[in-house]
């Protein structure tokens, strides 16, 4: 069942509270007693829906129920509570009147003002019950935080309904007691006028609630003086890479990028970070411990980590590595170790290999999906209309069978797909047929706008499934043949993977593979190694294996040994093999984590609009929206500096929320109240689609029923609690 939600639900919950008669009888530090009078303000009227007569209860306020529940009014008031409390509600007195033979219709799934209303969506469990709904006339909803206040909503039922007997009960008068059950001091008192203003207009117990304002005391509260990897007093350089591999950065490249290395920089002052963690480096300084002319360092680089629910990063094409030559102690360096020892528990001639194929080229909002936990970017599509395939997904790939292990000719194929069409007339909407070069592999059936992974092993041979040296095709087809009532079918293809055991035949001087054993000492055999030396980088262990064993045979075989304690990835290369980085850029230092900062009004701008941001900041200094603030603190912030300090230099919409949360919690009081975003946004952050607008300031993705993935600037300023109520005001100047 779905529920009618709004980003402003917290405000709406209180919108009907003053339209009824209530009276606070007693408000103490440990409890509150309130009486409510519902004798006036409601009417029971007959209404005809689909030819049947029902009774509707009319009211002037806002009401919300789960779709299918009896359409009864709900009355809500907000109560301020102490942080760390566990409130309980008790009905002290209740005066009622009963009405017989009443048929209450179900709450609609969609807005009846816009969509045709149907009374057929009754919740069977509730409507077949002989108990009152709701069971109690009073209950407490989950608590939420607004800036420095903790609040809970009291839900009251002016009416209760017994569906089987059709008895309608009106609760004319209720006396309610709420005990806070506070656990003592659990928040550090914080004076905040904005919080006071909200409490004054929104809770019944303002005099008590204002005394409980504060910052929650928690073991997770960050230490203000704790160390953080980014030090704005250092000179940093951003190194960009977009593929996995071994990279070399030379002294000369760094000098050309603006590094003031001089001729006496100590090698042990070199440090490299990625995602806030030190990355091991291998420094070549000719043995003098000084990094100067002719020297370089190497590291294993990776593309940006996949985004949640995806196998690719949907915001960035390149990863960022942070280089400094001003380490406070020493950086992280590869420890050289002998790569061959006599003993081993297992010997490997092959490795489990995964070939992943994916290209993001289609964006879908997926408004009929059950939730937002999915990938919205797809590779291709397959369609059928009137029971006839109209578009087949067809991808050409080269063969890999020449390296498959001879005694393991099985290949595992995975194809990730997502349904697009969805019909209420079908229990299963989709059936996809998967083939390789017109050789059927299998099929899979599923329903609705959901994701599914086809996963099947098949045997590769000339008399079974052929994979040719070149010209192979991965094919996905739908035929519109799964649902009897609807013979149209449309799906999206996300990615495909082949998994097989591959002989460690290199035919070159670079080889990357992974071993999945969790323990033991393994010996690996590589052959057709076209170099006189082999280095084995193991970045997760900060280990570099040297002096590996060369058999000097006709197969050009090399052996190395390693002790495992879990999944391990190896990067084997000759000393002459390396890749160059995409680019190197000097960092513009920023100090957004300096807790001496303070602001009432923050303008977050894209560098293209720096001049406009300065002008707007000056305008707001002289024309502040809150006349009670005489000397407003205006701060303009480059969005790229937010990425630097809150998402390691990578574009990430959530970095804006992390920054606002940090400023709200750690900057000098009073906390900021206004946020302005200067620049438009786009869901196509990587500029994949030719007609996409440029993304200047991103917004946080938000899943909405029917519409699908949308954007919510409100989430950027929802920083104090788990509700959708923003703690700060936010606006966007699109340009």
C-alpha cells in the first residue's frame, strides 16, 4: 500500500491543529496533559461511489491514511520532547457516541481531485476485521528533529470504525497524557532564534520545549580538533586517472604543473591520497633519498568507485588522487619483498576472470518501480509489439576462448536487465531470451519495473556453444509472449559479464588478475612473459614483490608466491611498463572545515558565476531577508571546494549535504539559516546525452512514485534528523 506523502508533511501535520478545540491542562518537565473537543467541525454525509452508497466524513483540515484504509479524519499536534527521551501516551478520559450501519470508503491511492476514484481498493485485512480502526484513539508517531529541537507528533482519531459491524464511533472528548521518560542530560543546550521561532508556532508546549533545545550528545559526535586528511596549509596537486593500471608521475611533470619541489625534497615527504586514504607509492630516487631531476614515483590507480546500486560511477568519469610533497611524517610506500619462496599450499596456472561490458547511454526515471534502489542508466533496449520482436539488443565482442583453461570449458554469463513496461493485467510482464551469435543460452521471466539478472553457465566447444576468435554477438530479445492479455514487452539492458578460468598466458609485459582464496600460500605461474624482469604490485597490502623466479624455458615462464588472508588483486609489470595520468592540476586551497567560520547566509556557486555570486553577496549584505539581523554574515563558497573537502574532489550531490551539515553543527553560532545555490543542475552529470544541459550545482536524487527519479534541493538542508523537514531555507538561482 502506498501513502500520500509530501516534502512538507511536517508542516501539514500541524495545519489542522488550531482548527479544533484543545486545551493544555498541565505542562511539566516530565509530562503534559491535554484535552481535545471534537464535538464540532465534522459532518457525516452520504455519497455514491460506483453505484454504491458510502458515508464520508467531511472536515476542513489535512488528513492522510494508507491507501485502502478506511477514510477517516486524523488530527495531529506536535509536542516538543527532550533528546534521548522515550515518550508514552495514555488516554485518561474518552467521551464517545456511536453510529450504526455506516459504510466508510477506503482512502484513495491517487488524488481523487485529479484521478477517477474507485472504492475497490479496500484493505482486505482491515475491512474483514471486527475490531475498531484505528485500534486506539491516540498514538505517537516517530520523532523528528528540526534544527536544535526534538519533536514528536500526537496522532488523534476523532472517529474509529468497525468494518464488519459497520459501527462508527465518534470520540467527542479526549483527555491525553504524554510522559516524556527522559533519560537525563542528553543534549548540549544551544540558543538558536530560528529554532525558537519554529517551536513557538508549531508545538503545544513551547515553554518546556525551548528549554530542551540543543545539540545531541552522542559517541558519534565528531571531535572538533580531530585530524583530517586534507590540510589547506599544504600544497596539493590533483592527479586524474580514469582506468585501472600502474601509473608513473615524474618530477618533471610535477614541476610543469606548478609544484615548487626544488632540488632537495626528501622522498619520504611524498604522500598520495584517494578517497581520504593513503595510497602506497613506489619512489624511484636513484638511492639518494632526494626527489629531484630524473626521479619519479609509481602507483596503482583505479577509476572512481561505483555509485550505489550501479557498477559505474554516475557522477564522474575520472578519479582524483591527491599528491603532496609536504607530508607531516612519512607517506605510505610499497614494501619490497622476495617474490619467490620454496613452499606453497596451492599452485595456480589460471585465474578466475570476469569480462564486464557496459555503456551508459539511456536514462530512465522508472516511476513505476517499487523503490529508488536501482540504476537509472542503461546500455540498450529490447522491444516487442503485438507479439512481434521490434528491436533486439545486439553487441559484438571478440573471443576469449583461446585463453580458457582446457579442463574448465564452462563460462558463466550474467546479463543485468530492467523491465520498462508494466501492466496490471499481467502477473509477469517480461520474458527475455539470451543468445550468443544466434545460439540460445536461456531465458528469464519477471514482472514490472524491476531489475533482474540472468545468470547461467554454459559449455564452450565446437559441438556445444561456440565462441569464435572475433565477430561474436551477445543478443537479448523479447517477443511479447509472456502475458496472455498484453503482448507488448519493453526492457532495458544494463550490463553483461562473462566469467571463466583463464590461463595465465600473458603475451606481453603486463598482467592483472585476482585470486579469491581467503587464506594460504599460493604459487602463481605466468608464461609468455616478454620481459627480463617482473614486478608484482599488491596495493591492498602495500607490498611489491621483486626477485621473482624466471624458469628460462621456451614458454618464458615466471613464478611468484604470496601468502593470502583474503581476496587479493595483483598487478604484474616490467620496470618499463606504465601508463601516464590523464592530467595534473594544482589545488586551490580551502578551509571550509575551519570551525572559526560562521555564516547566516551561504551562497554556493559554480566558478562560472563567481562575479555574480560576489555581487549577490553584496546585495544580501545590504538587503538581508531577516531584519532582526543587523550585521549578516554572508559567505560565498565555490562548489568545487565543497567537493574537495567533503567528497575527495569528486562530484557528489551528497557532498553539499555533508558540507551544510558540518557548517550547521560545527561553525560558530548562530548556525546558518539560508542556503542559495547559484547554477542549474542536470541529471546527466557526465554529459553523456547530446542534448543534456550542463550541470553546475547538483541536486540530491529523490525517488517519487509515478514520476520516478527526481531532484530534491530540500535534502541538501535536511541535516539534523531523519525526517524530510529541512533545517535551513534553501533556494536556487538557475542559470
